[in-house]
């Protein structure tokens, strides 16, 4: 029944043919589109080969998926399921993803090109929120101690549209799905057109009657679709109660606008960044350089918290730059399927062209490129670690999110100047500082305008610690107990057990 089978993926998986249905996943079934004949090609960025294509869902498909999610919310999920049962199902799902980790990892690698993801983190995220599912509690509030009291309920917010990007597809999937399910929400998921595969395979785990987690139909629905079609339709849908989004600031703005113009649905946005890493003269320079390298090279710089602006204290500038550049040279970028590669290609031709247009802009603006910055011959969207020095705050490479392994370096004299430079951005997602002076660490971490500050480390996240942005890096928080607020609506119930109302007043 119109099911698309993608065999191409398996070419990258040792020639093994494993017929996997894709299509749209609605009501626990893979179904064809109501009206779309379009498909989306999935490309391996290491080889530039098309490895398969999936159905491109339409606006009508979003309507069908939202109706399925609404029905499930009213009948089998929402307030009709205990927290204990939600926990059991989410834990089962985590077990199944863990069991199929290798297959999911290979699928992920086939379209992201990168080894820098962690199926284990996604499993841990599901288990973390399974733990919360039966602990989402309101408060009992004394009002007058004699005749009245009040209590609150943290109700599931309802049907959630979830729109995820391509940089860590399954990880972003778990960050969205896990808290929503724990709170009792139902979901319509729109994966990125570039990396839809793991979001489509994971649902298989929901329904296989012999081995699936067996969530009720309609609780999780997945509609691969183009952003301006399916993503936009979810954002402006009048029967969607909330949209959770990770991606660019430009798209985040459109989503908020669509939400404002339709039903004022709740919106949480995890957007871009231009995060600073500050190195003070007391720092352990060798360690600091390792963290700086991780900060900008992890996932080939395709990371919302990529530490793309480096500020180094004048007295150690030359020495630290030398250490950094030598560390960057040790980072081998190659095909992610090759075990000797530390980093993979960037995800698409579009990203590749975008990154090189920034590298050209940096050179033209007079920044000095001391490492990388050149195209390789041959296939694959490879960008080598690139370092610019002599940058000034007005340059495009310093202001814009590049989303590639491109670092710009500047010096500072004083702590105040470092803070000033670090905060001179419209973004506020991450920031890092290295110093062995504890008072300085405390002062600077307090002054930095960012949702996450890393002290003597960078880019490490934990499922129980909140994550999100200040300024134009986003609204709301993911992870930790904080994410539960994004998927619940607080109801206050006022209860009178004794006061009589005299009438007329
Ligand atoms: P994007 O357009 O923001 O994509 C993120 C998600 O939003 C995708 O699922 C996308 O679908 C969807 N989308 C696109 N247009 C939409 C719309 N009008 N309404 C609702 N959803 C929509 O990002 P991108 O085009 O993939 O990348 C562009 C830049 O964004 C990157 O260069 C990078 O700077 C930044 N970025 C940031 C993050 C992050 O984690 N903060 C992640 C990814 C990208 P499609 O896949 O079909 O476009
Ligand atoms: Mg896009």
C-alpha cells in the first residue's frame, strides 16, 4: 500500500538487504501520503551518493497526523494513562533502542556523515524521563486554614508538534520525545529532510507486536516533510497545542510568528549560537586547548554550542595559539565509516557551500587564515579545521553562526574586556572559560550572557541539567526537570469546604 522500501541505505551497511518500510508513520502504521507524490532523497555526504528516498508528507498529511494525535490524547494517553504505565513504555522503548543501537548508529552515519552522536545518550535521556513520568506532581496550597484550600495539577499540554534538525538527529529526537511522553503529551514529529531515517526507524520499535514497546496508536506520529510544508503546517495548526523546535534562528522566528497568528500555541525554541571560549593566563593551557578543539571541532562544528569565538589573554596569546593549532592538526577528518576518522564531512552541499562562503568572506575582510580554509579535491563535503586570527568584532565570521569547523581568534588584556567581547553577540547559547582562579571563574561565569557556561571544560551535557538559550538563542529549556514545564500546563483548583456566601453582596 504505497510503502516505500529503502534498500539503498544498506549499500553502506555491508551490502545487507533489510527491507524496511518507511512512508509516513501515523496511528502505528506506515501509510502513504494522502496527496503527495513527492519524495525526499537522502544523500551520504561522504560519497555524495543518493542512498534512498522517503515520502515527503504534505499539509493534509499533517492534518491526518494531528487528528490521530488528538484522538490518542483524548482516549488512550493524556489523562487516561498513569505515570507508571508511561514510565514502563518509555523504558521499554529505551531498551529496544539500546538493542538496535548498532543499526541506528549506521543509519545515522549514512546521512549525517559524522560519528559524533551517541545512541547511548538518547537511551539515557529516555530512561531519565521515564523516571519522571510518575513524579509530575502539583502542590497543595493552604489558603485560609479554615474553609478553603487550593491545589495545582500539572496537566499534559496536549498535542505537540516537534521539529528537529539534522546535526544530531536521534539525540534531538530523544530530547523532544522523552519529556513529552513522560508528561502525557502526544506527538507529531517532523524530522529534518536531510536526516529523516532514524526518526522513521525508531517508530518501528513502537509497534512490532512481538518485540515493540507497543504505545497506543497515535501517541507518536512521524511525518517526514519539507520545512516550509510540514514544519510550517504544524506551527500554524489550530489543533496543535505546542511546538518544540531546534534549528536556525531564522526558522525559529517563522515558527513563533505562525504560532502567534494561529492559536497562540506554546512555543519552545532551541536556536543558533556564536559561543565564546575565553582563556585566561592562569589556565592549564594544554587542557584548555583540548577543550577549545572539542568545542569547535566536535561534529565538524555543526553544533549549536560550537565555541566558534576564541578570546585569549594577551600574555599567553602566541603560546596558546601554537598549542591550539598543533592540536587541530591532529584532528583527522574523513569518512565516518572509517574508524581512523576523528570527524566526518559536513552534512550537505548547502552547508559546505555556506561554510566556504564564510571562509572567503573572512579572507576578504582581512582576517588571517593560519590553518585550513582550502577545499579538498575529490568527493565528499569535507571541510578541514580552519583557524582565523587578526579578526575584528564587526567581521561576518565573528558575528554569524557558520556551523562548521571555523574558529576565529582574538586577544584581550583584562577580564572586563574579555566579558565585553564575549557578550558582544545577538546569541546567548553557550560560553566557556578556562582559569585556575576560582574567584575569577565565579565572576566571569556570572557575567556571561548564556544559557550554559562551561568552566574548565566545554560542550559536556547531562540529561539532568537544563539546556537552552538567552537572547536570540532561544526560548524555554530542554533536559532536566525544567523541560517538564514545557510539556505541562498548570491548573489551579480552588476548593471551598466551609465558607458560606451571603447574598446580596
Ligand atoms: P532549519 O531550516 O532551521 O531546520 C531545522 C528544522 O526546521 C528542519 O526540520 C527544517 O526542515 C525545519 N523547517 C525549515 N523551515 C521551516 C518552517 N518555515 N517552518 C517550520 N519548520 C521549518 O535549519 P537548516 O536549514 O537545516 O540549517 C540552516 C542553519 O541553521 C545552519 O547553517 C545552522 O546555522 C543552523 N542550525 C542550527 C541548529 C541548532 O542546533 N541550533 C541545527 C541545525 C541548523 P527541513 O529540513 O525540511 O529544512
Ligand atoms: Mg532548512
